[in-house]
């Protein structure tokens, strides 16, 4: 493995007035900053083609050179014959280096490369996992140029093995609004590190949301408004400036403030703390707007073994005025609270879905057989679905008026669990497709009174034993799985890679916390995780309630 890493020939350079090259085989965290800042970058510089290299070595070197995006992948282009067309920005294929194989035909005129694909990133920076065990084959044509082999035809895009990908590309969130302009919704993308600020800005101003999210979010930037010149530059005071055309001056103040909010929230994920919109170098008057928070109350809401419902405070359970009494009468097996705690969605011991209101009233909403735990959307509607009929999702008003949800989980035969994000724009679900459990996302599309789900976006193609999930934060879905009696927690990043970790034995339910993950086991023990350790919080807990936000 050391020999393979050393063979990459990657150098880490600090871009200053004088550049220095240092050999490295480890991981690095390149510096961040906007385009135009000449002191901010660390970058990989791969080796160019070696004299008398074989066709397979030329192709292998070309693939390694995909790790060097500087000057529009100038090093990779040295492997190409003059006039060869190749677009490195078209996509990123992420593979396992140990499985990569390059094979040349006897006369050297072509080379095929077999890849074990892990994931891909499209031209817009959107990340998608690959199907487990996916194999991809790439074909290259070569000829001799000045008695050296060069590539005359290559697939567009770059190939990076999975350990190097996050050191060459950086995740950043393009910030959109929900339809009410109350929440910020992050659309996670991956861009080359030297270009991340410019690419995030271009994606926001001139681009579109990811296809699965497009109908669920709103962009304050008008479609006809485009960037002028370089997308991000630094002022003498260190403020990032985004140049817009004269048409921006005719926009109303509310629109400009929303634009400023989206830019600020987007560029902070690229390492930029202050941004200013300008026209012909003159700043536009605009202010970042306050938005609703999606954090969860630091105190968990629980139902105890003796049937008491409320907010856990030390060893006590503090009742939620009136609502607690209403919830307790329903004999719940699952509970989800609206952000302001004026409403609870309940799955009862009898298998029905009901609502509990802050004024003490309760309503039976859904008595279809085989219902899974319900979830509350940002309009206060309670969503319910039978496990074996995923397309039959309904949203009920708290008083019981139903509405069908269109395009719900096409091709799925079962839904084991689902939850709506706290900004109300996305839904995550554990579904079964062709006998395999997967984790899907979809945007929630509202057109007048009609509600439908956008096209599914797969977070994970293989989650055997998955049985419960929860939004842990705006960009992470936690999934509980159990395989051969061993439970584990999958933390799946929306638009990125996930992690796998242990959970307490016999875990049965999961919920997001303000800065933690909460898990309840089947003996009534409640645990909270901070960092990598699980702490016992309480015992004799029957139900751990999900929460759609906080009252503060």
C-alpha cells in the first residue's frame, strides 16, 4: 500500500509568492478562501507523463492527475494528444484504488480501466452513492506523439479513489429557502477545493437546486440575474464581493435581503465569514435576515413506563400543559411533537394514528392496518402510511381531514420508517425495493393545495436490518439497523459520505437532539451520545418522542 501511495507522486504546495513542494502520502486539509486570494491555497500537484511510459502507465498517470484541479487540470491535460477534447468538470467517479485495473491491447492503441465504484459527483457537484458492488469500465484510445504515447480519446470527468476524494474536493452547502422563506435549506455539493467559493456562488446565482430537491425549495435570485466577471473577489478589508449586473438595483429590498441571506449562508460553508453584493464595484444595501432554527430542545420528551408524558428534566418528567394529558390518553407506542409543542402525532397501541392538541382534544386520524409511526410537517399536518402500501401516504389536519400525497415512493414495496425534516421540505424513509432495504430522500413539492413527493434520491442502496430513522440535523439522517442481532447506527450525510458506529445493545428507537443523538433500548434505558461515547440518561422510559424543533 505504501508503494501504491508513493507512486501517486502527489506534492503538497503552499501557493505563496514563492512555492515550495513537499512530498506527502498522508491526508491534508487544504486551506479555504475565495477565488482571487493568492495566499490561501494548499493544492495537490500530481506528476506529469514520464518519458517512455507504456500506454497503461500513461492512462494510470492521467487518472492520478485528476487529483490536481489547478489551472483547469493542466497536469492531466499533458497526458492528452494535441486537440483531444476532455471535460474534467463533467463528473467525478469515486472508486477503490485496490480494485482499479488498467489493461492495454497488444498494440497499445487502447486501454480499458475497470473500476469498483463507490460514488459519483455530477457536473453540479451533487453526490450520489453507487449500487453496492458496482463495476464500471472506462475506455481510452492512444497514439504516439513525438514517439511518446498520448491519449486521443478519454471519458469526460475525473476518477479519484475514495481516500483522496475528500482532500481534493470539499463539501459546501448551497443555501435555499423553504417555500415560506422561513427556513434555510442546505443543498450539499462537492467542489474542487481551490474553486469552492466561486463554484458555490455560481451554483446559487446561475444554477438550479439538485434535481430531487428542485420543486421543494425557493431561490430569491431571479432566473434572469447572472454573475458578472469573477464570481468572488476579496476587497481590501477582506470582505468577499459578489458582482451582479445593473438589473440587481431594480429589485425590491425584501428580495435583496433574501439574496444576501442565501449568499451569506452558502459562502460560510466555503470558509467565508462576510460577503457583500456589488454592482460596478458599489455595494448593494442588503441585510441578512433571521430565519427559523431547526435545532431540537436539549431536553428529551418521553413517555415513562407508568404512562407519564413530558419533558425529561434530571430525574423528573415535566408535563407539557394540557398536551401531556391528551397524549397519555392515547396509549402511545410512538410520539412526535410539533416545534411549538401545540400538537403531537401518535401511533397507538391499537395501531391507529391519532393527534393530540394543546387544548386537550384528541382525534383519530387513520385506522388503516399496518401503519408506521407518523410524522408532522411544517404546516402542522400529520403524515401517515401503511407499511406495505408506500404509495398510500396521507397528510391529515390535526382535526382529521385527509389529503393524498402524490408520487409517494414509486417502486417501493414497503416503508419501515419515515420522518419529515424540520424545515418541512424533505422526507427521509427506509424503503424496500426488489427485496432490498434502502434509504431514500425526496423533496416535498407543494403546488397550491396539492402535495407530492419529488423524485427519490437514494442515500444508501443497501441497509439490511434498518428499522428506524431520524433527522439528526439539517444534513444528517441517522438510521438504526440490526444485523445478526447486532445493532448499529448509520449516519448518512445528505449529499455526502456516511459513517457507521455502535449503539447501546438492544436499541429500538432513535431521535435527534440539540447536540447529540438519543437512543432508547427495549428495556427502557435512554442513552445520549456526545462525541463517541454513550451516556445513560434515564431508565423506565417507554417511548422516546421525536421533535420537529424547539420552542426557543
